[in-house]
């Protein structure tokens, strides 16, 4: 279990995080999402004991952070937002070097990951692209099969194919029983693999839920093609209207009455979509500002 409780951090007079709390159970993937500057990196750095917090409590397993970090550090796999290792070291030498720090490195798994991510290990670190540096960081963070995985914006700089590979790696780690936190500002990826998401805004979690629950309370997008009796739908919110179709936004509670009216109408085709996490997210940000 990872527990972050009411943490607060100011950088001098500048707000880092105001009040962030969440819990992640064993075998769960938690997505911390929010735009730049929301406080994701600050939270993660505090969890890694890299910065001190002004208030609150962080526990990983049964260890208090930062006080007992040294007793649990080798059970944590951490990927920073920007990966930087020794510039002149070749990747393969770096992995050997890394072996000396962790007792439990799984060399077979290391090789599997290098092959899966198609990483060139003969190159020096300074010769790698941002995406390749990230691959080194990802591998280094998980080759010791950590119980806790903490990744700051892991897909930044990875092409879609590699992003996909990363999701499958994280899903396998989850199956193995790892407790996983990752931050992102790309919502669709959170939707794909997270059990739970926390939406961060200005240093606070403004909403926390599992993806299904978040999507459930939101309106469905219903597009009807060649609907003749538009006037019967006056009570419903129109999202878009063209000659050949009309799109309504319908709350879950109103779906029955919507379809009751629709059943008595003539139309050519219908398309029902739940909102994307992107739309939900924008809605949260907007409603919070109103
Ligand atoms: N060293 C620092 N000194 C002053 N302010 C800082 C410092 N580091 C972060 N901040 C501020 O703390 C707030 C939260 O930043 P943080 O990096 O945690 O956000 P983030 O959600 O991770 O965004 P990003 O994706 O851009 O990294 C921002 O307003 C940022 O300007």
C-alpha cells in the first residue's frame, strides 16, 4: 500500500502542492493526472524523499518517507520525468553498473525488456534520443522487480508503439502484484491502464474515482442521423447540429425518457458514445472555475 496523506509543499512563497491525498493498494495502478504545474512532480519527488514536505505524511509499505526510505528504496522502481545518467557511459555498461546497486536484478528480464523496447545498448548515453533515454530509465527502474513502481510522465517522448509496449509492461507488473503510480497529462492513456485516477488541479486532488465511475456520471453523446421530429427533443441539450445529423448530450438519468421519445420517431441511424476522459477532464476543470 502507498499512502499519501494531506501533503503540502511550498517552494518559498510559491505553491507546489496544497493538499494531496491518495491511497494505492497492492496490485493497483493509480494515475495522477493534471496539466503542467498542477503538482504531480512535486508529489512524486516528495514520495521519493527528494524534497521535504511542509505538512502531511507519506508511507510506502510500512515505511515512513523520508525517514525510513533507506529501508525500502530497493523495493521501489522510480522513473524521473527527465532521465539523465552518466553521459559517456555506454548503455550496456550502465546496466552492469546498476547491477552493483541492486541485489535482486533479474538479468533475464533485463534482456527481455531490452529486446521488447528495441534498445541499442552499444551507444553512449549522450548519443541517445529522449525516447531511448526514457527506455533506459524504464528498464533500470523495474529490472529488480520492485514492489512499488513510481513513474513521472513515463510516456513523454515515446512514440505510440512504444507507449503501447509500456502499458503492457505495466500491466504485467500489476499482475505480478506491484503497486503502481504514474503521472500524466495525456488522459487517454490513463483511461487505458489505470484502476483509479486522481485529477490534480492547483496542488489539490479535485476528483478521485475509478474510470468507470467517472464516465458513468457524465452525459452520453447521442448522434441521430436524419431525425425528422427534432422538435420533440426540446428538453435535451444539443451539442452539434448539421443537415444530416444532430448530436445530443444526455445525462444517464434521462436516457430512458430520451429513448422513449426516440422510439416513436423516424431516423436512419444512431450512434451512442460515452464521453472521452479528455472531455470529462475539461469539464471538471471548467466547472471548478465557474
Ligand atoms: N524548485 C521550484 N521552485 C519554485 N516553484 C516550483 C519549483 N518546483 C516546482 N515549482 C512550482 O510548483 C508547482 C507544481 O509543479 P510540479 O512540477 O509539481 O507540477 P507538475 O504537475 O508535475 O507539472 P509538469 O508536468 O509541468 O512537471 C508549479 O507551480 C511550479 O511552478
